[in-house]
C-alpha cells in the first residue's frame, strides 16, 4: 500500500502474556483427544452389536473390551495426574466401574460406561467453551499492530513500539490499540465488547478513548496517552486470563462432597455385594454413580456466571470473586472517582449585568482554550457539550496557577481565581463567591472589558446513580455502608448528604483505609469499591475488592477481584444478582444430581437396575444437570 511502511510483526509480551512453544498445551490436547475417545467406544459398540446379531457373541465381547481400553487408559492417566496435585475425585468411580465390568465379563456394560463417560466429558468441555465465549471473544479481539503517523507517512508498527504522544490513525472497524485522546473531529465508538453498551458513543477532540473499543464511524487520529501494556484492554486481557485459571470456593466445596459421595458409593457397592453375594449388583452401583454431577455442573455454572457478568460490563476474576459477591454484607466505598466522577464539573453559572449564562461560558471557555490547566479543560469540555461556538483567543497572557487574560471576540477577558480577577476589577463581589461555595468547590471569576462579568462554580458532584445504588445494595442484604476517603471531612460530609450511610471516614491515608476495612470485617464479609492507586491496598484487604476500571488506576484494577469496565456504579448490583443466580443454579444441580444418583444406586443395589441400564440412567442425569447449570448463561439480561 503506498505510503505505508511495515515493521516486524509484534509479540504478545506487551499484554503480559507469554508466548508458548509450538507444542500444544494440555488443554489443547484434551480438546483434540476427547472427540476421539467418544468415537472409539461408539464405533466399538455399534460393531459389537452387529457381530452379536450375526451370532458372533464372543467376538463382540472382544471388540467391546478393546473399545473400552483407550477411554480407561486416558482416565487412569488423568487420575494419576490429579492425585499428584492432591485432588481426589469421582473419576476413580468411573475407573472402578469400567475395570470391574471388564473383570466380570460385562463387556457390553464396560463399553456403554466408556461411551457415556467420554460423552459426558465432551459435553462438559462443550458447555465450558460455550460459557467462556463472551470472555474468549475479548481475547480474540486483541489488536496486534497500530498505524502511526511519522514524518508525513503512515507506518504499521508493533504495539510495544507505540509510546505516549504518538499520533495513531484508527480506521473504521479497527479496535483501538492503546488508551489515548481524540486528536481531531468526532470519534464514534462501539464499546459493547467491553461495557455491554448497545449504542455507540461519541468522543470529541481532547476526550479520552479506552483501548479495546471499536471505531464504528469515520477514521480519526488518536494521541496515545499510555503504552499498550499499561492500557485498559491489556489489563482486561490479563484479568481474563487470571479468571479462567481460578477455582471457585464452591468448586472446592464440591470436592469435599465428592469425597463423601465416593465413600458412600463404595459403601453401597460393597454392601450390595455382601448382602446379595452378586458382584454384578456392586458393579451396577458403581456404574450409576459415574460420573457425578458434582464435577460437571459446578464449573459450568460458575464460568457461565463470570461470562454473564462480563457481558454486562463487569469483569469478575473467576469463581472465588463470583462467590464472594454472593456473601458480602458490608461495603466500604471511596469518594473521589467512585461516588463522584473524580473530575471537576461545572455546577452553576452566576452571570453579572446583562451577560447570559451561555455567553459568559462561551467567553470563558474560548479564552481557556489557550490554557493547559485542568479547570480550563473542564470549562472547554462543558462549552462543547452545550454546543457553544468557541472563538479563537489572541494576545493571551497566563500566570500559571493564577489565571489568564486575552482578547476574545474583540473584548478583553480575564479568567482565574477570585484574587487574580479582583486585582483587575476591584469592585468584584467576593461575598457572592463565599455564599455560593459548596464544600470542595472551585470558584472561577471572570471579568470582561475591566468589569466584573460573573462567577463559574465547579465541583466534583455525586454520581446521579449513587443514591439508587446504595438503596439497591441495601435491598440485596448489604447492611453496613461506610465512606472511606482521603478528602477533607467537610467535603465528604457535604457530598454524602442524603445517602444514609452508616459512617463517614475522612482524611484517610492508605493504611487507615485498610484499618477501616478490617474493622468492618467484624460485622461480616466486606466489599471495597475504589479507583485510585491509594485504594489498591484496601481493595486487596477486602473480601471482595471492586475497582472502577474505566478511568481508574491500573494498580487498583490489578488489586481488585471485580472490575467495572464501564464508568457506572449501577452495574454492581446487577453483577451481584448474576453471582447469586449462578451459585443458586450450581447448588441446585449438585443437590438434584446427587439425589437422583443415590436413588439409582439404591435401586441398583437391590437388583432393579443392570449395569447397562445404570450407565444410561447416569448419562441422562449428567445431561440434565449440565443443561440446568447452563441456565446461568441463558438467563434474563442483567441490568
């Protein structure tokens, strides 16, 4: 392509992920082998039945035995590997049932058990892949290269070569590679993959764009603000990798149930043999207990819940965090960037004389275009949001930290603190600024042509959804909610008026926030919500740490158990509902599966069920509990 230079292809190191060798992983081997392990006993069963119908019963038995051996061998390898890790599960029962069937000459039962076991494992694998689809879709979207402007040309570079300050071209349909600011024009972005938002959003020049979103509009230029490895999407990918490797406490609880169930199975099988003197009854008991819903339903329901939450814009780092959400009864919440937006916003305009509020803001923002001050940026953004035409300023003189003045639309405008402007307009009414100063607010004074023009009041207001979220969490059983902030006490108390909190702790250092979390733990499991670097220790100390990931610090996202990918607190109650439903469905599957299996084992022990019938019944139970577990994925939309 003319004007496009190409550099070496990128590695995956920028994501914090290691590239493996060309050898397939153990998980990939399982995925390849499982279909084969289903086909071998299926073909053996069909061939043996044909031989029996043809009158070759002995040959049929031999074929069934041979078809069972690959499944039994693979199972024994898995059992040995599990025992080395210290895991003892119900795969042992499957091995005993197949081995017993072969030993007692029940070759048909052996191949049926082998087919049902291999089929159950393949079904479990399919269900987990289906449940993981939302998260693996994020991994599949990882960008590999970026188009960078350099010396009047476009060059395709590896993401690790992109540095803050680089200007990148984002074409229509491209996934934004790094966090940055829109350089010019309007960017139309599809954020659904990260946040669950169905409608595209617009970002104008100077506004932030997070990596991982898709450009749904015309091409635009982006100025990188972070390296790829430090950007939002790279952090999300690392969190997903951690989530997929985690193991839920409920799964460990299921392991303990599995041990008890294993003992019960062996006891019933041995009792049936001793009582009847018939080893086939013992074999039937073993067959109907293989495999168990405990090792199928729980991981499927948990992964389904994690995937469901991810679709709603809440990244839960695996089963431990998901189950933790179901138990929390206390909440410690930060203020800045959590209960509030974390940035100054215009809350009131007080014009003087004949100036309208919009005209006062237009003149102020037009002059502020020449300043890099954060308050100036806030006023410019507000003016653009109101669709005000910003005029080019001239003859601008700025005193850093104090204010600036210049010519706008032929008028001399001064903007800055009350003291700065009062030096130019002695008659400015300072009592107005005192009477209209909310706790923690910033007052911007304006003069036009040597006359006082008015005041603009900026503050970091409470999120609109904050009160609704607090009420929703209380309805969900969170009995204690306290604020923990490093801000001044008067600011914290003013911002939280009407929220009905159980406590307000202000002027806290990071270690004091940890102390607050530990103190609240005396009342029950605690959830902590924060967004800054100073919140990271408290997030790690809480039973469940929740980070505002859309604009928060990378340190807080790494320390947290849950990350809100969209800058909205009201996603959290929805995530808790998803977690509770997933856990409830997992336990339903476990209890129903165990109950049905026990009933079948008793019937088999009494001689009412043969080994072949037992294998078919157990497969029906497995299918039922797996489908029930998948309800955690197919349920109503979280909102």
